[in-house]
C-alpha cells in the first residue's frame, strides 16, 4: 500500500506536463502500464498548433477549431485553450531545444489540414511527440516517483462523499497493490486499439474510460472517433502513421488508376478535415481500389520526414517510387470522460486529462495538432490548481472481496473485438450493423463482473475494451445524424435542430441523455468571440 498527494495514471504529454509543474511540497506518483515512453504522445509525428505567425491570430485558430469540430465544441473551452497556446509553446521553446527553427532562429511553422494559416510547431521534423515527452521527462524532480509496468484495474471510492481515494493495481509479479491519493488523475489516452487499423500505441485500449465509467463518472461524445486518413499499409497490416504534415507539404492522394481522389470533394482538397478524407479513401477501398500518397512533389522528403522515412524503409517501401500505400485507421477519440477545462470529473477527487478526457475542445472532429496542445494546457492548469488548493485528508478503506470463479468469464479474443469494431462501428455506420454489434457485445456480460482481483491482466484488458466498445456503440446508435467523426449511412446529414447537444452516459443511467446546453446553430466561421 502506498500513499501520494497526487496519483497520476498514464505517462503521455498531459501526465508529464502535470507532473513537471506540480509543486515540490506534493508527493507525486506516476503509474504507467508499460514503460514511461510508451504512449501515443511519444509516437506523435505531427506538431502543436498555436497562432504565433505574423498573419495569424487566436481568433482564426478558434474558428478553424469550431469548423473542424462541426460546431459541436464547447466554445468557452476552445477559447481558453487556443488563447493559451502561444504561451505554452513559448514556455517550452525558452527552456529547451525542442522545436525546429529557421536560419534566423524563428520557429518553423507548418500547415496541416483544415488550418487557414501556417501555425504548426514541429520538433525533429516529424518527432514532435518524442521531443516534447523527453523534454518533460527531463524536468521531473525528485518528488515525482514513477512506477512502470503497473496495471490499474479499479478506482476506489469513499461512498460517504462519493470521492475517489485510490486505485487497485496488478504488479509485474502478479501481486495486487493498492495506492491511495488525495487526487487521482486519469491520463490513460484514448481507445485506438479497439480497431484493427490504428495509429495508436499497443497499450491504448480504453482503460481509463472504462475505469471511470465503472466508478460512475459521466462519459460523453464516445461516438466521435477520428480515423486518420493515412496509415502505412503493407501486406494487409498498418505499420505506422504517415503524418498529415506530408499532405501539408504537397503530397496528394491517388488511386491505383491514377485518379487524384480529393479533386472536387472539398475546397481544401487533400487538406480537407480528416473525416472527409478518411471517408473518401474508404469509399475507394470498398470499390476494390488501392490508395497511395503521391510524394513526388516533395523534393527533400527524407530530410523533412526522417521518422516516416525509417518506417517506410523498414517495411520495404521504396520512396524513390514516389508512392506510399495508405489506409485510414482509428487515431483519436474526441469524446471520453466528461470534464471541465482543467480536468475535474463528476466524481470528487477524480480528474481526467489528455485524450481520456472530453473538455469539448475537439467537438465532433479534432483539428490537426490540437491534441498535444490540449494535453499541455490541461497538465499545466490542473497543476496550478492543485498547487493552490488546501490539502485534503488521505483516506484508506477496506475493500470487500467478492470471490469470482474464473470459469464464469467468457471473453472473445482481442482480434475479434478489433475486427468487429472496425467493420460495424468504424468509418461508416448504420443502425443495422450497430444493433448487430450491440448484441454481440452484450453476450459477454462484462458489466456483471463485480470482482477483478482474480482476473488476469490479459482478461482485464479485454473487459475494458468491451466496456469501452459498448459505450461507443451505444452512443453511435443514439446519434441519428452524421457529424464530424461519426458518419451514419442511414442518416448522412447533420441535424443542427436536434443534435448540437452533447450526449452523456453514466453507469447508473444507461440511456443517453441530452443536456440543456444548446450550442447556437447560427455559428459561422466568421464569428469571432474575442
């Protein structure tokens, strides 16, 4: 048993930013299910969006974020985070050699899809996530302890005041260890590994969302899954992400018959919002075509994209041919654990930051390079808040064990979960296949499992994947329109009259409810809230 003032679950940029900004008077412990550098953040090739160019302004970034998010965003969350972006970049740029600069020493600014200005700050060409993660790891002080290879499988609550007070974990040797804390932060990332094709790290299986849901926290917007248009596709498998920045530098999507597939589809063509590009590629794949990125217009590809070059060459792609085979795959979850802008959930003492959280910044579709930004913002702001508030008493409770016979659990293989989600709750959805998936998931009765102590880590992973899959499927059934990362072939249009509201699911109220918060339907991209 261990106690901490702040207990952080996860080790991505949001978690590391938080840990690095917490005061030395706080005892901080970071628990990560694998190694400290195994996270989506560390893999992130794209950059961080911030309105720092001479022709740019936070109002432009704000409007681009709303448009990409199909106006399902929380406008106040967008305003706060976008406004802070330049300062967050400046803080890192002043203290570390992280970001790429031009010959004059100014930060290089890239262009990505759905942005109206060059505002993407990169590090190491296409290694921004690794650069920022290593910068933050190097800033961790002695009051921060990191425990690796620790699998968190249950949140502990004080029932009297409905406060989260700790977690139960499986240790590397298989033993169970309980950690108590005054503040429990979930920074576990999204759920990309629920799908066959994904850019996500192997560890990103929806754990934090399932944990929060089981504890009774509110979960929102789970239907909105962003499928990245361009994952490297070799021999029927995805091998890594081909950053959107490649298209930002001039690469174009082309089918095997020579058709440039984004012509006439969207005014931004190959830099259209990701859901538009993903759906277009998906349509070509369904018709039996192969789709490639034509990189012949990028003269210095290997210099500009060293990490992507390595991925391609390791998988037998000859870049001299000028074509990289791609497919869309799950990339980012816009929904998650419902929080305010700094990460407070509906349960006292429980917080969520980064991709596990839903602040409303991303709306129905994340604007490229806003994710690392959100993690940096939430990590810093939550640290400032925790540093300023009075300490609360540390609780300890006796956990009542309810023995469960191992043979009662019947679970599918992970590959079955991934294939069923990709086929039925993937890029294109409809009521018939969603109902089929709902029925398939229900047969495993994972919500009836009330004691995890005797369950193996591999089976716990499947349970959390199934729980998260149920949340996505349920939310996708309820939203009878198409918006952002949620596309229904039976409801192919947006329905602003009924569906600009958010849906919320929590364990003790199974149906999806809509809040009284109504985003005005008359928002346009020219509207400025400054």
